[in-house]
């Protein structure tokens, strides 16, 4: 059996993955708070853990791997968004508006993540469906001296759990220094975090021993993971922005409630995302939802390949150039894969991917397979990464049929020159389809200097006309 190695945040080491039970491999990943469209940073953990899910299924068998990813559908941001709809004149109670908002946002999320080629998890629990389990866990924490009630709140007593901070290497004082907790007079220590908080009549709430209220964020995942997987499971994943305090608090709650060796055995965290070398920010105008990129003409498969080009433990930089390059590669691969039945996944692809999810290395193996013409192996290896699948391949066939397939070469009939001219024409139209007109104009002008005139023809396609001074070497540099 293939040996999978993963970097375990809990130990700080790359370790051989040994599941609790090879016949029942279990992975939990923190999902979104559902009040708005998912931005492209939200897509990174989805793609990372989708690849890990595919690898685990390949190694242990699809029937022996279970993947859960939750939806947080009770949260102050959700309440605020629903109240904004109500103020704008939307009909219905606040509870009705919250349900409509979360249902809509979950549907968006699944649609957008599916467009990127991600498989849906086996379980997609909504927090509101597990309130009973959360209340029960909180009661146990109180009984064991790890939590206390105060002014309608229930708080976890951080000082009661000595290993607190072991995952992240940070302490409760770091939470205060970073303004990550609410300072309140009813807390024994300001590092204590909320398990339950009161709800007034204007906010959603549920009955509890401490009065009508709603859960804190951290208790949700602990309760859902335990209900689905039991007290101990194999892998817990998410972005490294969740490592502290969210995942640290999950560990404290679950282990204090169920024992020191309970909860996840392996913790896997992905790094964050930038856009064109800068932190994603609305103020910088580079804050994009996945839907925005899709609507701009970036195919989901292209977006996925860009993400796979950076190792999950390194910061990733989304750029338009990377997207153009990925589209060009995928188009060549799909031409090679047309009508091909995939064979077995080549061992070098599996072994590279099993080495701490080395997706850039796996892509390099696919480039080699494409270069030497092993189409069956290329398709099988690519599909393990979620590429070259029929589900997300429609962009390529549609684009080539209606646009790139109509590139006409007007020249001396040389097949080599014709293919080169068509490739330049395809790249030009790709820029135009993505509304990157600056790059399109630059390419057109550079091609003209190399003796190739690009223009639209009456059929809606492109004519690439050979002119005097035609220089294939210069054109090759433009690809």
C-alpha cells in the first residue's frame, strides 16, 4: 500500500499517515460561515482537501474514506446580513430570512466549488442541526470543571486545560493581545472563550439550561465532528488562519470533555492566498469571489490548476499570467486526451502526491507524460488531481469549437507554420475572452512584428495571415 506522508501541525513534523482504522478513514474540514459568496481564498482549502480526499480514496478505497465539511449557519454576521435584508423590505420573520439567506449561500457555495472540480463531502452538517449535541457537550464541560456559567453565558475556563496552546505554540494572552476575544467583566480570565451566549427576542435562539441563547463558534465543530466520527478521528484540516484560536479551542473543548487522546490525530493546515503579489483586500480592489472569476471567463478547471501549482504549505499567488499559462497547458492536454480511456494512475504521480500532497511535483509528472505521448497515463494521473474530468471539461470544447477551432491560417500551407499560427491565434482569443485587452493588444502587435497578422473574420473566428518577415522563432517566444 502507498505510504502517505503529511505534515502534522500538531507535532510540527512530516509523518507517515497511519489511520485509526484503514477500513474507516475519517477527515473533517472546517467549512464556511454562510452569509455571502465564497472568495477565492476560501477556495484554497476546498481544493487542497479535495485532493487529499481523492488520494485517500485511491489508496484505501472509496468505500473506506469519509469526508465531512461543515456549514456554520448560526453566526452574528449571518444575523447582520439577514437584518439588512429585513430593513431593505424583505418579507418574513428574521428566522425565515436567516434560513433563506443560508440556504441560498450554501447553494452558491456548492455550485462554485463544484465548478472548480471539487467532489462534495460525504457529510455536510449545518451547525443548527446539532444544537442538542452542543448543549450536551457544554453540560459535560461544566460537570468536569472546565466551563462555567455567568450572566447567561457559558465560558470555557482556559486555565483548567494545561495543554492549551500546544497546536499553535501560542497562549491565551496572545488572544487578548490580538483582540481575538471579547473583554467582559463576567469572565474569570479574559482568555476564557464563549461556549454559549444569550439571545434576546430579536435574535435567533434555542432553549438551554442557561436560558435562551445560541452557541459560540468553536463548540460547533467539536460537537459536529464527535457526532459524525466519534471521539477520535484521523485528520482535521483547514486554513492556517483557523489554527488559532479556532482549532486550538476545538482541541481544548473536545479533549477536556472526552480525554487527552481524543479528537483529531493529524492536523493539516494550508497557507493563505495573495492576488498579483498583494494581500487580498477590498480596499485594494483585488478581492474576488470565485463566481466573479468564473463570470469573467476563467474556467473552473483553469482556476483549479493554478491553485495546484503551489504547494499547500506555501503562500499562493493568483495572477492572470498563471491562469493564461494554465489554460494553454490544459488545452493541449485535452486535445491529447480526446477519446482516450484512462489507464491506471502512474506510480510516479501517486508517489509524488503522497509525499505531503506535492501537487506541483505531480503536475510536473503530468507534463512529462504529455511530452512523451502517454495519453492514457496522463488522463489517469490528471483525474487523481481533479483535472481532465468530463464534469469540468465543457469550457475547453465550447471555446475550441466556437472560437479557437476557427483559427484560419493564410500562408504557404506549411503544417508547422500553420500550427504555430493557430496557437498564437488561440492565445490572442484567450486574452480577449478573459477581457485582458491590454495583453491581447500586446500579443497582436508582437505577432505583427514577427510577420503574423491577427484579425477577426466574418464567421466569428480568427484569421492568422502570414506576411513578409514571417519569423517562426520570434513567434515561438510569444507562446
